[in-house]
């Protein structure tokens, strides 16, 4: 094993979080230099002996009392002792990017359209509980003497993705925030999600300094469908319900006229007949009882109202009298509704 007189770490050219120095034996003449933005953890026999902030230190018995137990006489009278030194990067990390890996299904709380939401943003964290983080993760995450920040990012990305998928939709639905209102509530959504993820980061020794949402969006076809509903609603609000339905009816009629399908043509003709009575916003009146209760003239066959006395086409007298009691009798009646006497054609013609 090499015996180090000066122990320091200047970085690896990568985004590192913890680095284990390659030396394992030191003596009371060795110097430890902790650069700004670093913390050094001195470990002996798997136990943390000292946590040192930036500065220069002698690795002697004054700093590490336990080394008095080592009485080796090798190395020119120096007393070597086995320890491990870990450097921790305590700089604030503001470039933690997160994003949902898959779309989040949500039913818009106002327009009841299924949306596939996606979200992404940025996170800033700082490692503050060095000992807790060291004891909890160094043994499982250390690879080739270093733990890169990417390893931590990959873990927390999965956690954030899971939280956002669950809590974002829950918040929007609970507060009845429709898709087009999300931007107005983005700050409160950020704060809600931040408070929900803080405990998990805290459990690994990190403080969450900031949490931002860059976007919450969905595929273009989803927004197109939602925009179509909004446009129809706006038209209806401006025109009124009856006028809107009338105009939409003309649209259907026009589409039916362009369609050669027989069923569409029949539907268009029927709708056209109805719309002929809806000029200038008017509404077709219901058919009157007189129009429904029509009879045929016994002479020319023309359709005439049931209570007409003469046919308007040929002048034939329609209403006659019962030969027995004189009550009015229509051509279709075979017996008098008042006395029950027969009102056959022969008796009726005799009375004319």
C-alpha cells in the first residue's frame, strides 16, 4: 500500500457526489486538504471517526485520537494506520431535470374529454446530512470508488415520475382545473408537488431548494378535440340554443346534399322541409288539430277540414242533417251520433 503525505481531491471531470480516496494507510505526518465545496469523512473499521469541512488538517492523534493504538515501527519511524477518506461534493445541484416517462391519462373535469398529459421541469437539491447519506447509500451505490450524481438522478427521476403521475391528476380533478386553466394555477401546482416530494429527498439527506414545472401539455390531437368543444360552446353562447341548432341543421343539410348516399339524401330532404319554416330564426309551429283531422270531399276527393260545410274545390255541401232528429252529420258517419238513426246515402240524398 502507498503511504500518502498529502491527501486531496481535485475532481474527476465528471458530475461526482462521493469519491473514495485510493489511499488506505497514512501516518501522523500526512496532510488532508479539503477544498471549498467539499466535505471529508474519515472512516476507520467501518465507523465514521471525523467529518471535516473545507480546510487543511494533520492526520495525527490530536485530530484522530484512535491512532494512538497503532505502534508500527516501519516506514522510517513513522506510525502508519489504516483509514479510509471519502470526499463529498456539497455544491448545490440546480440542473436536476425531471419528466414523466409515459402520458398521464386524465378526464378533463369540465369538458369530460380524455387527455394524455405530459409534464417536465427542473429541480435544485443540496446534500446536507452527510453522515446519514454516507451510512445509507455508500455501501450500495459505490462503483469504482465514486458515486456520480447521475446515479442519484436516475433513482429520484423514477420517484418523481411516480409522484407526479398520481398527485398531478388528483390535484387537477379535485380542484376542477380544466386543461386550459393549468397555466393560471402553475405556481400552486408546483408548491403542492414540491411539498409532496420533500420527505423522500429528506430521507436521503437532501434538501429540496427549488422545484419548477416547465410545461404540462398533451398531444395535439387531444387539444384539437378540446378546442372543437370550446368553439361549439362559444357559438352556442353567442347565438342562443335554438339559433345554434338551426345553423347546425343547415350544415347537416349541406353535407347531406354533397353525399350521394340514399339515406343521407332522404335525411337531407326531410330536414330541408323542416327548415323551410325556420326563416330568420323562426320555429316551425306544431300541426293544428284541424290540419290533423281532415276528410275527403265525397264528390271530388279533395282534402278538407272535418267541420267544413262546403268543399272549397267543388262547392259540394259537406255537412248534412239527420233525417230523423235534424242533428249535423258528416259524410263518413253511417248513424246519427244523437239519435242513432241510419244516415245512409239514400236517406241523406232524399233530405238534401
